[in-house]
């Protein structure tokens, strides 16, 4: 999630395109001299439009350290794109009796659950975060306190802008007589993704302790807590045990499995289920974080390691969904008895390991693709804007939804209940509009967020 600063220089040069523009416009004039006048004008106009972009691409390329692994930034960009698209597609704001409800198409169309396997990319964030933090701490010249302070400052300073803007917005809405329940739901929608920053900060602070921790330890922790929370006979484990129905008795393990149910019942009766689940919030995301730290140490360099993680994680996730009763959706669904994400379940962690394996296998193709300056510039700019995109994408969706009310009627895919297949293509049509609104938010607030962390440099990411 850190904003690399390879493009710090590029950022300052976004509007300084005189050199590139002059060269490109001259070339356009030369080409048009011996050609049809109309064609020359068209080409010259096109080159005039593209000249600033070409200048920016060259600046980003020059500002990038030669030894930088661009694939790491590409993975971060893919992860944030997945999160943003996922939120835009599985969250709908619906007016109900004058109040706003936040609903999910997954509640009405559970057959869409497999699509969440494409957009739930948080494990890649933690993979890259563990890799970058372990490398950064190993190369840091200052004290641990200085290192941690710098990293947390880059993480949290842009949050202040969001909180300030939404404080003013909420005050204005309440003063205008807006429904308090609706306002609270909107605020929750904006702030809820920030849990990620808290967990990421805790794991970052623990980097020196967990840098050499084997991912198996937090994985086992998640499995044990799930077993205690749900019990062997519970909805999330009963199917798996049923497959082995005759095995426990023949091996004299029936009483042991029964005692697990007793333990699960005891935890529930004493109100410990929620507390145990909160442990998985850290343990679940510690798994990909530790995989990233191991990667930084030089492990997992072979393609075999990537395939083992991909296949093993995928088999584990699919097996738990089909055989142990875990939800198929890898995101939370309002009204569902069990969420794979809040807190992370064993199925979600296995799925995250599969994502880590896929990420490792993609490194080679990504490195080859990113040799193209234009492709790298796009990835670098997404990384430069990572915090802005993450913090403002829900606000962009709310802005479009609110402006859509000016039409005087419910717009399909924007205000309508997501209870039928027609909602999906309608929603996809709104995604580019959400993207434009996010660009508006970027223009309005990115510079302010960057001003708080101007000293960030891409070479330190």
C-alpha cells in the first residue's frame, strides 16, 4: 500500500511537458508537410494531445532506479484494482422508504459467488507488504523506531484528509435534515475498508518478529480457531467430518471429536466466539505476510514453490467450500451466517495462499511486460496513487449514486435492488462512471495527501 516515489519527480512534471511537446509537435509538422493538409492537421492534433503523456512516460522511466523489481508494483496495482472493482460490483445503495440501504447482489444471486474469487485480492496486498517490509527493514540504516515511524506516516497521513472531508460532509447532511441512519450507513461504507490499514500497521510493526516466522504457524492457528468456533459438528466442519464418518470410530477418535464440540459450545456460552474470531483477523492475514517475508529472504524463488502454493491453496479452498460447508463467496454477504472475510476463515486463508502462488508465477510475465515504458508508467502511477484510490473509491461510488438521484427516478444498476441478472450488465455500465468520479477525487485530494508524505521515494518501497 505504500506510495512509491519513483514518480515523485514525475508528479512534479505532470504539467511540465514543454520538452516532449515541442519535439513531438515538430515531428508532426514534418510528417504533415508532404501529406494531405487535412491528414497533417489531424496527425498534428493527435500528437499534440499525446505529447504530454509521452513526456510523462519518459520522466517515469528516467526516475525509476535500474534495479527496481517492477513486478512488485504490478502486483500491488493488480491487488488494488481487484479491491476497487470488487467493492463497486458487490455493493449497491438502494433507497427504501426514504432511507438508504447497503445491499449486495450476492444475497439475491448467490450463483455470482465464484466471481468474488477474481476480485478478492487482499492476500496479494499482504504478500507484497510482507516482502517490502522485510526488505526495507533489512536495509534500513536507522533505528527500528525511525523505520516504523516513516512507514506508518506514509500509511496513515492521507487518512486525515478523508476524515476531514467526511466530517464536513456529515455535518452538512445532518444540518440539511438527512436521515441519521442513512448517514451512518454511508459513513460506515467509507470507513469500513480502513480496517485493512490497522491490520497492515500491526503486522508492519511486528515485522522484526515475524520476518522469519513460518507461514504454517498462523495457518494452524486459523484452523484451530475455526474448529473451536464452529465445532466438528457445525456447519463449517460437519461436511468434512461426514466424509470420514467411519474413520474416527475405527480409530477411537470419536470421543476426541466430541470433546471439540463441547469446547465449541463452551466458547459460545461464555461469549468467546467473537474474541476467538478477532484472533483470526491478525493470524489470517499474517499467513500471506509471512509468505512475503520468506520471499524477501530468498525462499520461494522457484516456480515449483509457486505451483505448490497455487495448487495446494486452491485444492484446500475448494475442498473446504464443497466438503466443509464454508461459503463460496470470498467476501462478506449481508445476512449470511458465516463470512469468509470477517474474520478470515481457513477457506479464505487457503484461497489467499493460492493467490500468493499465482502472484509468484506471474512475476516473469509481468517483468517482461513492464519493460515497455508506457506499461510501466501506468503501473507506477497507480502505485503513486494507491492510497488515494483505496481511500476514495467508495466516496466516488457514493458521489455518483447521489448525483444520479437528480434524474428523479431509480436508475438501473445504480439505485435498483440487485435481485436479477439484468442488474449485472447495468452495473458494469456504471463502473466507468465510478472511475471518472474517482479521477475527480484524485484531482481534488491526491495533492493534499501527497503533501503529507512528499519525502516518499520509490527506491525505498
